[in-house]
């Protein structure tokens, strides 16, 4: 029978089964995420799962997680347990859980860390030097190193909370963030890129339409990939970014409503009426992706890089090879901020369109020459 006990920062769930050895075991859930009533309900749910043979608190961290390893797991066991728990938490919509996209991007990195460090190495024998060797690989870009550092640190912090690695090694210092000014483009330069895209991949217009949509709406590329038909409120002229019911989250983890601007409506419409390019009737399921991209699809990003390089090769275009090297699809989000400010929109309006928690963050996205600021003043 599961009973609930209140600790300082957690709710502890205690299980008793006279046929087991030991007869008692416990697990815990964060008080910051559960009220007492919710914690009691979760305890009853887990007991029901145990009674049905679908959860074993003696060997699993939580329902759906991989079997809990021994007191001193190997790095391989630790990584597998961590990524599966984060994935299951995401499926249940819990804060801190992973979306499927995050799982597909982060799980291989942590499993690669275990493999390169030594899959059979006991976690208790992990040293700072092991982490440093993995994070500071010569072939990695600095931004990639920072991502590796963040993921390994999160896994070890989790392992310490779980008691799997009571005394984890100190993390090496994180790679210093290199402050670089992301390139931005104008409407005319975007059209140069789209024209270059037509010249090298003339059979499809989907990607260039999507780039134009991002230029005016300012969505992050991942948010565009995850935008669902049911989150486009066409008649109201709004977009919902993030949807917990579908396991889709924006960067902040919350849900936001932003205006669907006239240029955005123009470039989004063809995706909602897909028979325009001979792909059959438009999608009707509210869960269908508006841009038709499946999980993990990143082809529009690679197409953008190819199109930018092609545009830079044309001497008649204003995009140079040096600028092209600094461009990615995220360039479109930065360009959106600059474009609308030049069009006379207030800074706070742009801030809310981009959904930054602080105006200072929006200012970092603004790439205006001094003459532009003087004209705006």
C-alpha cells in the first residue's frame, strides 16, 4: 500500500509489500510541481500501476522508466535511465520533461558520452578529466561544446538527486560564450536568396514560402516545424505557439498567442491549401503540422544554407560570402525584429511578437545602423 510523507522539498511515496525483500521502498516527487492533493493522487496512481504489474518501485524510478540499475551504475546504464525518464516525463506533460524532438537530439549525445568515456565505467569512477575530454573535443564548435557541457551537467545533477551518483565529479568550466553578431537580411536580400533557391531546386517552393513566413512572423525554426493546424486561428488572426496537449512547447515552456500578420497569412495560406501544388486535399486534423514537416525534419534549414551560398556566388547580389557564413534560418528571426522596427513598430510590440521575457533580449536581436536609430528618434 502506498503512503505519502511530506519532506522538506519533496513528497515521499512509501510502498510496502510483505512478499518483497526488502519489504519497503520509496520514491519521491517534487513539491514544487505537486500540491498535497495532487501528490496523493499520484501515489494512488502508482500503487494501481504496481497492482497491475505495470510499475515496480523497487526497480523503476517512476512508471514507464527503465528498470533502476544497481547502487553504482555504469555510464551506459546511467545515460539510458536518464534519457528514458526525461522522455516519459515529457509524454506526461511534466515540467522538465523532454519533447520527442529533444529526445532525438539529446539522447544520442549522452549515449555517445557514455560510449566514448567507457560504457562499462562505473559512474562512481567518473572524473572531471573524462568530462573535459568529451566536451572539449577539437572538432567541435564552441556552441556545440557548451551544449555538451550543459547536457552532461544536467544528467549528473539528476543522478545526484536520485542517489545514483552521490558524489559526482566537479564539472570543468563551461566553454565561454563567444558573443557574435548574427547576420540579418532585408526583404530584398530574402528575395535574392529565394531566387537562388529556385535556380538550384526549382521543383519546390515550400521552403522559400516558409522562410518568408518566418521573416515576417519571427518564429524560431523549431516552433515553425511544430506549428499545428489546430493552433492556427485564421479567423481571429492569431497563432498559438506551444501546446501542452500535444507535447509541443516553446522555449519558455509556456503557451503564447501572437498575431498572425498579413504577410504571414499570405505565406501560410498555401500550406493550408496543399492542393495548390498537387498534393491532394488540405489537412483536416488539428494535430497535423501546418508546414507538413515530420518530427526532427530539418531540410528547410539545410536548403536555406545552400540557397544563401548560391546567392553569395552571384556577383549581382548584395550578399557576400563572408555574410553568408554567418547566416542560418535563425537569421530570419533576427531580421524580423529589425524589419518591423524599421517599419515603425514599437520596441515593446516587437518584444511581444518574439515572446522575449525581457526587452533587453529583444534589443540584442536588433541590428540597426546609427542612421536608422536617428531616423526612428
